[in-house]
C-alpha cells in the first residue's frame, strides 16, 4: 500500500537523536532552544515555542490570545477538528465561515459578511485561517478584515511549512513569519513536511505572547527572579498561570533540527510530484485537479482531486494499493458539533459540496517517479470506470 503521506528518516536524523540520548539532557535542554531558533529563522519569525503537538500549539495560542467563556473563534469548516477544538478547550465557542470553491481555503468575503451581520451571543475574539493542503490563505485580505473587527489572528499552518505568498507590494511572505497575524501554529506529525514524531511550534513576533506561551507550555511556572512575586531562595518558582505540560523533548527537537535542514529539497520534491499530477491528470474526464491561486507557493502537504462517484473511485484505488484518503469531513457536521452547537447540513454548502467529491492522492518526497506514474495510471483507470 502506497500511503498518502509518510515520514522520511535518514541516518543523520537517527544520529542526532542518539547524540541527545548520550547527553545529560533529555528534556528542557539545549536541543529545544536550538530547534526553536532554527525554526524561527527558517520561517522569518522573531520567536518560536516548541510544544507537544499541533493541537497543543493551537490550544496555547488561543489561551495566550485570552479566549474564554463568552468569546468565539472563527475558522473554516474544511479542516481537522483541532482548529476549533482549541477554542472549546478555553471555554469559547466555535464559529465558521465557508470556503472559497476554488482554493478550499477560508473565503475572505464570507468572513467579511459574517462580521458585518454577526448578532450571536458570543463575541468573536479570534480568527483561525487554515492554509489547507499547503496553499496559503489570502492573508492580506483576511488580516485587513480581522483587524477592523479587533480580532486576534492565529494562522493554522499545520499544512503549510515551507509555503509562501506574495503581498500587494510584491514581497514574498513565508507561512509562519507572522507578517499578517499574531501567532502561527505548526504540526510535525509524521505525514507533515518534517517530523518530530509528534510535535508542534507556535511562532510570533510579539514578546508578550512569547513569554506567555513559554509559561503556558510548562504548567504556568516562572523561575526568573526578576518576575517572581516572592523570593525564598534559588530553589523557588511560582505558578502564575494555569498552564499545561505541553513540552517537547530534546530527543524530538534534535530530530526536528535535523529534518529542518532538508525542508527546501523536500518541498521541491512535493511540488515536482504535484506538477506531474497536474500535467497528466488535468485533462482526465471526471477529475478536477487543485487550483493554485496566483502569487502563492504551496508546499503541498496534500494533493486533493475532486471526482464523481467518490466512494467508488476511493475503493477502487485502495484495492489497487493506492492509499488515498479524504480531507476533511466538515467540522461542523461531526456529531459533537451538531449536538452541542446546533450546526446542520447546509450551513456551509461550499465546504460540504467539496467534501462529497474530495480524494487526497499520495504526495511525499520519498515517492519515486515510478510511484507517481503508478498513481496517475490507477487514477485514470478508476475515473474512467466510474
């Protein structure tokens, strides 16, 4: 079975982890700071805070933004549930706006309409644009709309490490640089662009958020004598916030630092695979290839086609050993969201229509050219038979 995504671990990655195993620090040590500094430099942000996973990154970003009961967080229904679950963990409510039918990302016009007509009981406090599949959202427009409404902007870039977009001044902005947001969340799950097995990072350019995020990932503890409310001795520390144990170990960070050195070449390979799919599937009857918005550079975490008779095509491809997947069942239609918040089919018709036809094809850098052409051959046959 050729999976839709897979990690690529090489000897230098293994050696980096073994080096930490032989050191004095397995957690809260120098490898964490090294990874954070390398990641921040790579994406062009001032600060990076490593955490246990992408969901923890989103959760802590929401906490640092001050979300709580009476607030709501706006996101896209076309995402993994963690994007809005993070608000629920803070006692806030989820809200959604529909996607653009071509990019599958949050529609800025829908966001503008929502904020212009919102009369709900929960005041919107934050917006989480999701860079679905690795293609950046229209952050310039989203940021302009969100700032007028005084919203905190948290980019969900769990699909978009290595992606970038060109702004109206002609400057390329990297996902994670926080040029048009307050914080950005990344994930390093094994199917992502690089992996730390499990892990995540929050980037920001704001020193106040950086300090708060560091406290929140470690139980809310403060050890710096300059920031303690009392002083009992060198052993003393204080819990000043209700935080969590969301730390990322030195073992994982060493793996991340090693993997990060390969990011550019791995993203380039993903884009080569996507270009082959575009070229050889673009004129196949019954197959719609993903649209790429002008002035965006996708890092292709996913390559999503749309087909008729999705279930038949899906099962045919799985039967041929092509490990296709579907991303995503609309968040608002999960039973928990329907039962607790009253969402119903038809609330976000573009996201729902997209879901009915979507299939993610394998795309990861270790795929050979033979693997790519095997996928293309089987997709053509499955579409023809459907």
